[in-house]
C-alpha cells in the first residue's frame, strides 16, 4: 500500500497492528534500497519505507531543503500514521535524519538502527566536496555524477559479483529529478553535529557498517557506537556503503537478532 503524506511517497507493508519500523534511505537512492530487509520483516513488523523529499516518487518542489525540514517530514509520517514508538532505521543520509530526530525527541522511538552513517557534521573539505557534486550535476548532468558517486558506494566485490544489483540501483537513481538530488545535497550540508548527543541515547541501538565502506569507515563507526551506551556494533563482510543491499543476509540476521531482544 502506498500513501502520500506531506508530499512524501510512503510505502506501507505488513500488518498495521504489528510494531512499526521506519526505514530512511540514503542519498541519492529511494525506499527500495531496504527491499531485502522488508522481505524478511514484513510478517512480524509494520514496515514503513518512504522516499525522502526530492528523491524517488516524493515531491521535488523548489529543491530548497534543510535537514531540519527532512526531520519534520519524518515526524509528520509518525503523526499521520499514528505510529506508536516505532523502531527507526537509517542509512547514510537517512542516518543523519534519524540521529537528529532522536536528538529532538528520543521518546518517540523504541529502538534505533544506524547503517553506514556518522554523527559528525561536514568539515570544510566535505563541504567543498559536496558543493563540487552540485556543480558537477549542473555542468555534466545527473547520470555522470551518479555513475561516479554510486560506484564509490558499492564494494568492488559487489560490482564484480552482482553487476545486476549495481546497475539496478544506478538506473533507479538516474530517474531522480536533478533538482531534488541537489536539494538533498544542500540538506546534508545544513545538518548539525549530533556527536555530543550520542551519550544521551537511552534506547537500544544497533550500529552496522560495511567492511569496505569508503565513505564511513568501520573504524569511524565503531568510535560512534562506543559513544552510545550499551549499543551493539557489527562490521558487515563483503559490503561497502550499501551494506543492506550488498550483504542482505548478514544484515538481516543481525537486525532480526537485535529486534528479537528489544521488542
């Protein structure tokens, strides 16, 4: 079932009487990057997977987004669907949204899953790199930008052994509106640093990172996990920045194990 909430395309899978879990995808993808997790969780959980503003089938508008705006979008979904203490699961940009949402109102959620993300705001070098990405979309087009960026998101193992998955993901991203992609870039640039709040997270938290993640390294994510009281941390073998897609069996086993202890 699909529902439009505040201009967002929200996919609802499973029994609404089950405990809800919200999936927040990374940049520049859409909700389908969680397809393997939804396949195994939909019988026991109410899966809510939406396209972030500007991406997938959600509204694009003028492309002038902030991360706070994206957090408000998440809150609007929770309010509209009357979700009670959902589990929150975010990857990369989705992790930025999740961490800021937890910082703003931790009591809304029952558990947190962070995949291939970080709590630090962009430093100067990262800001320059993201600005260059926006400029590349303007000058060379979205497809050329995506080919370079998304190749860097996957491990070499996945590209060599699962070419179909790589091109499927790439082709979906190429269907995004360039205005929306640039708007998401701007939103990432506006995010605040949530590192100081990590020690205040009291809900059960699982932190996962691909062993070959070139964007958020396992060592960086391990340090983040160590700042979250009683969190669990695991490195996903044979995966890059998109661990839930690249090694879904391992990620699913870890999520199922985590949720079975924290329902």
